[in-house]
């Protein structure tokens, strides 16, 4: 198990926002360079093709921690229409990252992805607001996480694939409707 001295994190975050009349803009960028600082030998997830016969992987200084994208970007625009209506658009882009458990950075990375969210709200009464949220409006198909499994295990044989990669699908397009009553 890595200790805190074995890990390093360089983080840069830039966020700006401002208004222009009835419009409000947001832009944010984050760089998270999370790396190992020491040589380590770690237990690999089952099915990791980079693991040795004992199920271990060698991590070198400078290898990136798995699951953490190097870059993230978020852009947003919010507009008011009169006193009662508000419309928002948000674009979020997430960079490539290593599969969970690929601490030695030997395998392909999960591809980056971008999603677009749309929101509309209406102040019906002074105490009642209705809101619609359309998440992943373009219905982008992406993986939010990835790791491996043992293709020779009972589960692996039931899946019937020689590919040990296991992907967790990202959120599909979804519509949410909410009502907020304050008292």
C-alpha cells in the first residue's frame, strides 16, 4: 500500500466568472498531475495484462495514479429572460485517464469525453420554482471508470469474452423535473 511520501500531486486550477447584462459566464480549467514519487510493487487487479505471474505490477516514479484525469474543462452560460425565467448551458470535458488499478501505466487509457447539460427554470410564484434539467443532452456514450476482470473466473466465463477490460458506462441522457417550494 503506498504511503503519502510515495505520492505527489501538482494541481493548477483556474476559474473565472462574470456577468454581462442578463448573462452570466463561467469558465474553469483544472490540471491534476497526480504521480508516484517512489518505485513500488503493488498488487494488480485480477486480469491486468501487465501483472507478473504473482499478480504484481512495478510502479516507477512519475507513473500517474489511475482514474485521475490530467485535465478537466468546464464552460457555462446562464441567461435570464425577464424576472421569472432562467436558462443554463454547461459543457464539461474530462481528459483521458488510466484504468483503475493500472498504477504502472502499461495499458491504454480510457478516452476523454465531453457532456452538455441544459437547464431551464421558471419562478411560477414567489415561493414556487419549477426546473427541468436535461443531463448529457447529446447522449454521449462514454466510460466513467474502467478496470479488469479475470476472464478465467466463473464470472469471466459467463461473460464469454477474452477481453479482460471492464467499463462502467457514464450517465446516459436523463431528464429531471423538480419543483421547489420555500416557506
